[in-house]
C-alpha cells in the first residue's frame, strides 16, 4: 500500500498572494526545499559570517535571543522576504496584521542595514500591542519573559494572521489493510480535521503530531487519537532532587514518552470504569523541530544540569510511532541537526538569555554566541551547557 497526502489550496479571495507560500496545486505536504533570496547569506547558518547584534531595550534579552533564532529558520525567512515590496496577506478577521508587517520589516532590515547593531523598536512595540490586544499576560515591555512561551506566542500569532482554508486529499486509504497502515490513515485524517480550515506556513513547517493510544487492562480494547504540537516539551527526571545525577537525553525523552496508568477509564467495551495504560509516540516530525527542556518547576525553582545531545545528527527514532512517514510516503527522517540553542542563566524569577547559532565556514562547522549587543565566534564546546533551554533543529 502507498499512502499519498496532497494539499490543494482553496481559491478564496485572500489567497491571491498567499498562494506563493503553498501553491494552489496538488503537492506533497512537506515542501522539498525552500529557495532563499541571495540577500539572506548573512543570516543563514551555512554562511553566518556577518551577523547583526540586537540592542537590549530593557529586559529584552529573551526576545532578542528568540528573534536571532527565528531569523535562522529558513521557512520564516522565505515567507517574509519572498517579496518585500508587499506585505503578506492576512485574514480580514485577524488583529495580528501589524505584527506580521513588523516582522517583515525586521527580517528585511536585518539583511540590508550596514550597522553592526540593530535596535528592534518597531517589532518590540508591535509585539507589545499584540499581547495587550489578546488579553495575554505572559509579557509586557521591560518585564522578564520566558523564551519558550515567547516562541509559542509569536508562531501562534503569525499562524493566526495568515492561515487559510485548503483542501487536503488522502490517496490510498482504501488500500490500508495492516494495523499500522490503518493507524497511518487515522494520523492523516486527524491532521486534515485539525488544519484543513486553518492551514499556514507555520503548520507546514513547525507542527508535529502525537499518536496517543489508550489500552484497557481488563479487556485489551484500544482507542487511538492524534494531536498536533508546536513544541516538544521534555522533562528532566530527578532534576528537582538534591544530589540526583543529571539524566541523559535518552532518559529525558523516555520520561516524556513514558506510559501512564489511568484509573477509572471509561472503557467502551467493558461499559464500566477500568484501569488503562496510555502510551504516546510521535507520528509526525516537523521540518523545524522546537525542543524545550522543562527546567522550571511548579515550586518556583530551576533545574540545572548539562544534558548532552548530538548537535549534528540527533535521532528521535526510538519515540516514533511509525517506521514510514505517512505524510511523505517515505522512511521516517528521524535525525535532526541543531542550528540554534537558547540558553537561560539565572533563577526561575530572574535571569538572562543568550542564543548560540550554528554556522559553517569553508565546510568547517562553527558557532556564534548572540548575547544582545555582542556577537562573537565560539567553540562548539560552549553550545551545550547546564542552562540549555530551547533547541532549534532541522531534518537531516
């Protein structure tokens, strides 16, 4: 059986220009490659030789670190700089239009200004206005902010501004006979139900999907569902216990995907409350993976400890639901190459952020440390630390 997943852009009026991001024709869900304008050479990880530093406007180290990382996400760069003479089309009902315009101006400025320092006043003001308009309290100017929360808010806001309705077609579903094949069809159907009415480049490149299976321990009946996610949030087992050893990356991932026991589960077969086991796996990996180590506890403390992972080829295969990706009808691409790491220094109540960006000069890997107004080359040994907080990685 060959499953094929295709997407057909709808023909609503607001799509006349957005169609360039996802063409109005049948195509695989995941784009094979994003072609970047030549002006991006100073920003991309493969030639990050002339980076710009961002001025701190008062407790904006978190935002500066996030912006430096987002600048290195090719899908975002392609979206904002494909045509800088026109602002990306936004939905009539959204209030995030000014934020989209501010991001496009920021991305464009970062490719053409000649100064070594850039002051992102326009973007900071637009973000503050968007936060106020959404009645959110996660951040206000000159206040401390959380980088993971900042990333989530920005990407959700951009999605809200530009999403549109599309037609998604699943080919080969009638040929699914094996259990894994039927599960793959369910994964595709769930994706369609979630996003056919609200599809965007953010969904296209940044969203993954979980497979969640609940098994009744009495009768063995299983239920299966699929849920999208934007950021993989990984706990640090034992991190809040004094004297505990720092877990490995595998131990953190195993804790994130450990089976859970459910008491009082309403089994459809038993028709009465039972004990059940819930297992979670990854059914779809995004092009751009965002992984957040959960260093801040509910008790208000911070967990420190160096969790080493493979910067060049980290595999997530042990936690995948399928051996073959139903979204691309190809073997699962479960290895990722890290291109940015956001680090948090300090406590749960106050601290400082900086960002490390992967670069490549003359085929030799190198890294940059972006710390507000300072940008300097550093050794790869500085990248992973006891304070590594958010990882940005792309499919290898």
